[in-house]
């Protein structure tokens, strides 16, 4: 596919071999930006023309898609050497940053135990180790959860040790872990190389040994049957599309594994899961089932259904409750139900309808109650509803919900494991930019809650009379969704109950609304230090994602404190295309509407500057994977808006990638970004595709681009092509401050544990501090 030729050898620059820019071009905004004296690597160019829909494009770096080309590997290595030379003068700064970050990490990290049947499970990172251990203990005697220790009962067992996997493969990425219902086996998947071709492993927890079985790779999801020995798993095709469901008896050698279902339509992928009570295993997204499978509903494009079972009824979360609907109407999820035997033949009974105020995002079923994850105008909420649900209720207040007390400040809410179907306690993890990760147990039967653990320690809950605090009684049973206030309404914390620790005294977390190009209000979360921030003078970074309906991660991160304490502003733009609780928010940033995501990001950047949160010439942009489209496209449209950018495993060669059906995930991504074979989609993608829209002879910001050689989601060549074309097309002087750093061993998600992540983050921060002119500030 590619023609090979020799590239000239590159001699890495020494630490002293640097020069300083002080010119009128982009890099001249900093008084002295040191760059290596030797020029950046220059890759070969092979003419290649692509013609589509009457438009011809030139792509001289197309050859880089052949990762077996020795010239390409050599180019990446020389780029790594150039990046190392560029960052040589930040070595002391990086050591300081790493030291700061490591001092915030406890020597030992553990989660508070969580009960499942007669067992107590927890995760634990030992002193000096990078990765966690999954441990358990059989509870026969009274157990003390103080400080996360097991006192009494049986000796603790190690269920799975991530550190051993890292030693075995030199890399660790565990995909899925599933303990069998009888707690005798652990089924899990391991990616040994970073390419996300996961191998199925089954461990006998009674002996601690792996079962000898025929190796199966490409495994994606797992689901146990109630008998504890029957395991269902899905397998991906050559394009990483989960397309087949297989069943095995774990006590066999795997040679007799049987195919249960195969999805032949390449535009769909399948998943396998169980209902919470374990009584049903169901295949998500399957159509035309084989013998022995019961179809719940005919597959309709855009329509989704998620099932739980309770006492002879299926409870179904769906965006289309009627059998008569032939396509998704664009509404949010309904909560519906039907008798098990009538799941395919009847219209399901609606329990709760979405409205303009509140939407359902997820559900979790238990023997005595149902937990609903809600979103009210972008704010997460949770409530429990007693089971069984009474018939003919269509409004939330008819269900008499209990709204879980949550912090007044905006936070993210993630469920704990919550495996125990009979438990009356529901565990969640709360987090926000100013609230360290906090584990909270909600006793649904008593409508009380307990703060079990906060990052850095575990609270003593041995005295059950002390840690439980109730929500405001005036609304506890009202079922009304009131506005969040500091006065305890809606079950939120107020001054009358002890609060978990937050850092709002030291750091400000604001949630603003930014009017985008079309007048739509875009949520912008802004974080800064009360002491170190200076209006209109501070540097800052803007982070965005805006794809696949995913919510931008704004949870607590101690590493950020190193930048906040240096006066930096960290902002998060929840642009269209991402998740906000409103399903239309995702759709309004996809396909022909993708430009909305980019404009939202640009207007968020302008807002930070115009309102004085950051210095007008000291703003950086950060994007990960598909989120890298935002800063890359924004730089093409407004090259002077940002002083610097970090693009991590960036999806920037959008049009070429979506035009290649042989690449993993391409066909599935057509739903998100469009299909270039369709002329209207082609023109829409071309209008923003970052690699295709790089401007000639224009000054671009300083850039750190990171890639991974074994990345199967975003090809390593995407970042490499982007850097090569930036250097070839844009301002010569500015492009010397563009560096490419490739992990030659890892995959899309990297390979580092807790300490390695400090090293990577310190490199990123040191790059920003250097190119902004702050690297001498401590």
C-alpha cells in the first residue's frame, strides 16, 4: 500500500543545543521559547490524489497508514527524539510536577468493602504498586469496616492482581471482570498488546488457578447464567465490531463453545448482559433471533431498549414505548413495563414519560426498589421507587420517590458495583472539580444516607447511630422536583447536617452558560484558585469532547492542583455532540450538525477571554481522541485564538478515516459523523475535517500531539500525518514548536498506572508552562 524509501538520519539534539525565538510570529508572544537548533524531522512525501464527488484532494502522507513501513517507524522515533530535545529545558520542572503529584497520592489506596452475598469485595493498591488488586473475604463473623480493613471472618483472598498481568505482558488493560453468581469463578478479559483484541481468561477462585482452555481472542462482553458454569460472551470481527454471541461451559476446555447468535448487518453491533436478578440473559441490538431466543421487539433504527426483570414483569427503559412506532421520534427514555410472556405482542405500559424538565438516563433494579438516574436541566439526580410499582401511574409524584441527598455544588454521580439484588443499601461515588471522590451509601428502606469514604480515608461507621443523616423531611416523601438550593430542598445537603470535605474555600468552581453562534446556551464549567488567579492575566486551558453522547469528565483530579496553584484556569466546555441529559444535545452535534460542536468550543474560548477569566494570549486547548476535532478544527478556523494545544490520540484525519471501510469502527462511526459515500455527508465532513483544512503559510499555536502505536481506535498515523502537514504547510518558525510524542508500546488508553500517569500529566503541563512562558515559575 505504501512505497518505501530511505529517510535521512536524525541526530537528537543535546540539552544545550537550543535556540530562542523572539520574533513577530506566533511563537514571539513568549519572550524566549527555546527550541532545538536542529530542524524537526521531515518525512518523505509520496504523491497521492483522492477524488470524490467531483473534488480532488492531495494526500502525500497517506503512506503512513502502513505501520509496517520501516520509514514510518523511523519517523516516529525521530519525532520522539525531537520532542525530548524540545522539552529538555523542562526536566527540572517535570521533576517538580511529578513530585507534587505523587505527594498527593496515598501510599496505599483502597475502597471500602462492598457486600455481595456472603462475601465482602474491595479494591486495593498496595504501597509501591502501580495497579489495584481485587480482593474478597468471606463474612462469617462480625466485620469492622474501619479504615477499609477486614477484621474477623475468613482470610482475605486476591481475586485478581493487575500488577501480575502487567508483569506478564509488560502492559495491562483489563476489559471486563465478572464473578459467577456462586462466587466460584472469575471471568475476565485481557488486552496483551494494546490493540484491544481481548483474550478470555477464567479463574477458579477456589484454587486460585486459571482454567486450561482453548484461547479465544476478540472477546468484548461477558454474562453468567445462574448455574454458575454457563458463560455467554461476545466476539468482535476483524473491524472490532461485536457481532457474535457464544456460550461455553467453563468447566470444559472451550472446544465445544457454541454460537448462539450472529449479527450479519455490519452497521450493528451486539452486546450481552443479564437482568439484575440473574433470571434472564439478553442480547442487546439483536434481530431475527435463532432458535431458543425470544425477541422482545422488532429492531428499529434509533430505538433502544434496556430490560430488567422483577416478579414476572419486564421493566424496560426505551425511547420508543409503542410497537407501532417505525422510527425514533427523538424523545428521551420512557420507563415502561409488561408481563414477561407479553413482551413482544403488546404495547408496553408506560410508567414514566420524559418531559422538558426531567429525563431518565439509567435504571438499576433490586428486590425491594428501583433506582432511577435522572437529569434535570443538566443537573444529575437520583431517586428510588419502592417495588413493585403500582399499575397505571404515569407521573413521578405518583411513584412516591425518594430523591437521594446530593451536594449542592454540581457533581458527577457514578454507581458502585451494587451486585447484591437483595440489598437495601445503594452505593454511589460522588465527585466534582472541588469535591474529592466520595463513596456514599443510601439506605433506601430507611431513607437515610451514610458517607462511607472520601479520597484519602475511610470514615468510621461502626456506630450506626452517628453516620446516617436524612434528607430534608419536608420534601423527603413529597415526590416533587424542586430547584436545588442551599436550604435543603430536593433532599440536598444543607447546614443542618455534616458535610463531606470539599475545597471550595481554596478553589472556585463556576458553571456559566455561553451563547454559541446560533444562540444556544452551552454549559461551561470554570475552575480556578481563589488565591492564585488574576483577572485577565491568568493562563488557562479549555477542555472539550463533544461526541457519542458522552458526558465530559469533570470529576475530582488531584493532578490539576499543580496548575491551579500556579494561577491557571481550567475550563470544561460541554459542547453539543456530548452528553447533557438531553438526548437532542447529542444529536445536534452529529453528522451535518458537527460544526455546532466546534463553534460551541470556539465561543467558550472567546467567553473565557472576554470575561477576563484568562489572558487573551495565554489560552490553551485540549482534546482527546474524537474530542481532538474541537481544538484542531478551531485552530484551522481561528489560528490566533489559542496560544497552545494538546491533542491526545487525536482523530483529525476524519474524512480519510471515514472513507475507509476496512478500518476498525469506521462503519459504526458513520452514524456519528456521516458517510462520505453520501455527497451531503462528504461535503459536511470536508467542511471541518482538521487534516484537510490546514491553512497555508499561517502561524499556528504550539502543539503537543500524542499517539500510540498499537491504537486500534485512532490510527497512529492520524497524529503523525497532522504534524507532518502542519510542519509542511504552516509558518516555518511556529511549526518548530509542534512536537509529536508516540507511545511505541501502548494502545488507545495508554498503559500507565497511578505513578506513570503522573509522569505523563507532568509532561503535558510542562509543555504548556514552557510554550506559555511560565516554565521558570515554581
